[in-house]
């Protein structure tokens, strides 16, 4: 399963090909790769506590909110892709494939949060890593069997959704918490 994690980062085209050819990987990708990565992302919120930057209560709150935010992101992305796939992309993907696509595409975003928490800086170039999602989405078009005439709209729309959802969920959560 580590191979699935590294492949989406190093070679998204191969990762999507491998996923489309392996029913075992399709079955276990979410519970063995995506969901543990969400949990690891949430736990990485404790790293600033160990640097002495924030108190334990703040780290626990941040970890909980991170877990909620990224779980919500995967579910919301999946729901939006289900809604858009039939009408907008003229594709009849099944819901499990769309859930795999949404979760697997977020791996780079999760990685950027983990690295951002590890680095003892408030700003770093790591924050721009989610832009790589555009390439991951473009390479994933064959996994979802997107018709060639819809590739551009699929890539732009899906990338926008995947990049914008963490910001939207962050705003929703901050509104509720404050």
C-alpha cells in the first residue's frame, strides 16, 4: 500500500493505471491508504505542540478539526463528482470509482499539510503542493473513462473542487467553532 501512496506522488499516470487494473487495490485503497492518511494528517497537528508553538489543548482542537475537515472534503468531493459525472461530464462512473478518485486525489493535499506541520515555519512553499492536484486529476481521467471531448472541463472543474474544498470546509468549521 505504500506503493500506492508514493505512486500517486511520483507518477500519477501509473498510479491510476495500476488502480484500474487491480480490483484488490480498488477494494483496499480507501481503508488502507486514504483513511489512515487522513488520520495521520490530523495527528500531525500535534507536531507544533512538540516544538512549543502551541499548547496541548490547541493541538488537540486542531487535530480534531483537521480530521473533520478532510473527512468532509473527501465525502463532499465524492458527492459533487457523483452529481457532476452523469450530467456535466457525460460519464456513467460508479459511485465507488468516484469515491476512490476523490480520496486518492487528496493524498497530495494531505501530504502538504503533514509537511507543513513538520516544518517549524508559518509559511513555506509546501502550501503550493496542492496545485499538483491538477496533474493528478488530468492523469486520472482514464481511470474514470472521461470522454476526450470532456477532458478539459473535467480537469478544470474537478481540480477546482479538490483544491477549493479544504478552504471551504475550513471556513465552515471556523464559523461553527467561533
